[in-house]
C-alpha cells in the first residue's frame, strides 16, 4: 500500500501519493512521447507568395505576359472587373510559368523538408491559382496536400483560415506566412512561423502569443536599391565626357557642369531601362550563373518595387535633362530610351541586329555628351566608336555563348544564335576592333589633328596600345578568364587601367608639344 500525505497548497489541503523515482522517470518518458505525437499530428501549412518564394506568382505571371505579349497587358486590365479569382484564372491561361525559375527561400525549404522528415503532414495553402500551386508542389515534391484559388473563391486571408479550420480545426495546424493578410490565419493556428514579415506584421502576430519562429527578412536599404539600379554600369556614361575632353574644353567650368548633370540624367534613365530589362528577363536571369544574383532575379527586390524604381528613375532623369540641359540632349536621351526598350523586347533576339544596337547605344552616349556641352562630334570619333563598341558587343555575345546552355537544336535561349556561332564571332569580332584602330591611325594622319595636337606624333603610340588591349581581352575570353560583361571586366582589370593611364599621358604629351 502506497504512502499518502497531505499538503497545504494555494489555501487548501491536497492529498498526494508517494511514488518512486523509477515511476517518475517512466511518467516523464511517456509525457515526452505524447508531446512528440502531438507535434507530428499537427500539419504544417505553408504559404507560397513571399514565404516559400521571395516573389509573388501574380506579379511573376504579369512579367511573363509583358515579355511575351506586352500589348496583352492592356487586355489584362479588363479582367480585374471579374474579381481576383477570375483574374488569376485568366492570367494562368495566358502564360506558362516555370516553377523551377521561381526564387525559393532556402531556409524555408529546409524547414519544410525537416518537418516532412519528422513525419509531419505538409500542406501548401496559397491564394495563387490552384493550377500554379500544383505546378510548384509537383516541382518540389514535398507537399502532401495543395490548396489554392479555384472558381470564384480567392483563398486568402480569412477565407484561407476558414478553409484550414474546416480541415484541421481551430489551433489544429501550424502556419508559415509573411503578409498582413496572414494575421487572421496566425490567430487560428497552433503555432505561427513568420517569414520575412515586417515589424508591424510581427507585432500584430505576437499579440496572439503563438509565434514560434521568425525567419529573417532579406537585406534591404540603399545598397539594395543601388544594386538594382546597376550603379556600376554608370561608368559607361563616362563616354559623355569624351567630346568635351577631345575638344580640349575639359577645364571650362560651365561646360563641365553641364556634362556632369547630363551624366546623372543619363544614368537615371539608363537605370530605369535596366529595371525594365531585368523584369522582362527574370526567368532567364535566374538560370544564369551570375545574373541570378541580381536584386530582382534573386527576389531581394520585389517586382512592384522594381517597377516603382524604374518609374522614379525615368521621371527624375528626364526632369533633370529638361530643366538644366539643351533640348538636343533630351531628344538624344529619348532616342536612347526607345532604342534600349526595343532592344530589350525584340532586337536582343535578332542575329547581328543586337550587336549593331549595342554599338549604337554606346555611340549615342558620345553624341549626347556633345549635345550637352555644345560640342560637334566629329565623323572620326563616331566611326571609331561604332567599330570599337561593335567589337565589345561581339565579345559580350561570345562570352555568353560560352556560358549559356543551348536548347534543342543548339539554339541559345533568348538569343538569335546557335552554339556553333561562337567560332564565327571569334573570327569577326577582333577584326572590328582592328578596324577601330585603323580609323584611329587615319585620324592621326589627318591635317586637322595638328590644330589640336602640336606634337601629334606622340599619338601614334596609342595605336599599339589599342591593338594590344583588344587582342589581349579576346585571348582572355577564349581562355574563359573574362566571364562577364567586358566593360565590367575592364573596370577590374589592372592592365586596362594601366593602358588607360598610358593613353592619357600620351594625349597630354601630344597636346603640350
């Protein structure tokens, strides 16, 4: 017979039974097993947009529509009158979304796989259309059940909570979400897992006292915005200063100020077009070894934020140009913008036309710099620019052909080339660089050079430097040592910097006599 005793607890006497240490250990083990059983019996429900992926399927689909049929976006606006569910159904029917090209969160995927490994039932529940949700689940192969928007029911917010409670009961599921619309679902869940949620969403979710885990937000701030603007590409706009430099007016403060303002205006508009290009090429960039780290492709910057950035940069750039610079500059900037957008949407897929377009885009920078400073750009400079930047455009395509995997038939996705075209580009490309050097030699031999350069014979030293630089960069590309945009490579290449400094010294010697 067990010993019994009484104790006075919380104002009343209680009867307790004495137990052995072994019995206490056995009871603790049983309680632990019960707790495990409870956890594994509770399904883990995972949201898609902003949680499983960094992006939003609706916006991803709209960008695909913009890529394939941009004019259909106008027709898509009319679909909104039928409600969200109808809009999503019609959009799904128009585009073919590749689930492998979506920016998944590695930490969330790891958590989901771990839960599945523990024997838990894992459910994908999303306001995305059911057809897309099924594609994602099929690609990942980790979900036991998939719930999505069907018919006229948009599975989001309180509607999603009601659907989950019908299946699993109140507090009968754990939920992973990120958005303010998920707050009602957090309240109905046993445990809430917040993924990249804002501070206000986290604060609201914590009022329910069931927040279990918080997955961190992606890094933001000014550095992210600058990365999205591809601020390093602004170095190309240094070409705007070339006409002023060659006209020996670089010391004129007012001219230098105008070109500096033009540099900023051109950079802002160029960054705007970069955003549009990146939004159009999201799927392709995510399959690229280097481009997948871009702010939009990686999902660090949302698609709406990218569109906003494009609009603000575009308006700001033209506002600066119209307010401070000659009308001719604004006209050239408008032409650059149109050519860039046509290139992004069409010309980049055309054999050789894309090369010519890229060379023109560089040359337009020089023409724009002349317009900003009031300097007439010579035919010699235009000819040199077209040949030199055609050479760089060929080099860029050659590098891409070496890196990009061909599709069926050997065709490179998104380009007008096949894998065997690399040999032809390798033959033709360096010759255009040589043509640029020839233009330079003919210019030095001209009578007009003597007016600007009293000791013009020094300029002949530039010719071998150009020949060396051009052939060297092609040799390095053939070896696979130039693995990205040749302009970006040049910025990081010490030999290029040394060659540039040598050319500058030679130009000074030719000027001072």
